[in-house]
């Protein structure tokens, strides 16, 4: 009689349904990042092609004040890898020096910055930059980061190393598990109207409940969040 190969037997006394359920969960855990990456490439590639004329026009407008059209800010990616997060430049060239001077002389600005890492009336932002930020169009170059595998379409907002060290604590482990995203729970939940602690909580919630369906829901909410300009500055 020929023998029939069989797979590993379940542990003695383990319900067959429990073993089958575990294998389904394992497959789902493996398929999610593959499907998410495929969706990222498809969306980012199509969006870049469609936005090419806009890139040329905005690039020319931003360069009109004498500075570069783009800038890459160091941010923390998946696994702690640092990458250059791309944006259309929306600030004056000496923005860091101006920020330090403002925070040193204005206690209210310092308190606002410490709470949200943003300023509602930021004097460093150019006129073109104010429009780009209000509409979130300054973040379109991050589609390139997505194609390079440094970011995802949906995920936690990319943060600096100092932000990760100062605000995330134990939650940093959740942030480092996934690629940061162009849009996410924070963007559709009020953006700058939320405190930094709330932002961290939203990042943890997103990673803990990650699924393609959750990503699609966030994507569907993003246009309304951008058009409403809620919390955008």
C-alpha cells in the first residue's frame, strides 16, 4: 500500500477548528502587507502620472521666491530607518532660525509648539505655501516616497526622531511596525485640532486594527477632510 503524505498533526486535544482558524489568521497576516504594497504602487503610480502637470506648475511657483521647489526632511520610517520625507517647500529659506527666534521670544507660541508641534499662525510659511498646506497639496511629492517603499498611502504620519523619542514612549513600537503614510487616522480626525497625545493614540489604534478595509475607509474620508480644511495649517 502506498503511503499518503500528511501535514503536521494538531496538538493532542486541540480542536480542529482552532487549528484551521490559526492557519487562516497566519495567511491573512502574510497577505496584508503584500496586498497593501500592491495597492500603494498602483495608487501612487497613477496619481503621479495624473499630477505631473501640477508638479511642473507648482514647482515653478515655489521656485519664484528664489528657493528650491522641494525639500526632504529626515523622518523615521518602518523599523527605525531614517528617510527623506519629500514635500513642496512651503516655508522661507531660513525657517529653522526664524522658528527658534520666535519660540525664544513668544511664550504663547512656545506652548502651542510644545503641544502640537505646529503653529496656527506660522510666520515662516510663504503665500504659495499657505495654500499648499491648507489643501495638503504640499504632500504630493510623498507619492515618490511611496514608490520607493519608504512610505505607504495610508499609515501613521511620519515623525522626526526627536518627536518619536519625546512623545511616543511605549507606543513607538507600534509606529515602527509599519510604513508611515500620506494620509491616516490623524488626517481624517481633525489634524492640528488634535493634541499630540491624541495623535499618538490614533497611530496606535491604526496599527492595532490594520486591514485593507480600514485603509479604504480612511482613503474615502480623506477628500472630505482635505476640502473642509479642518485642522489644516
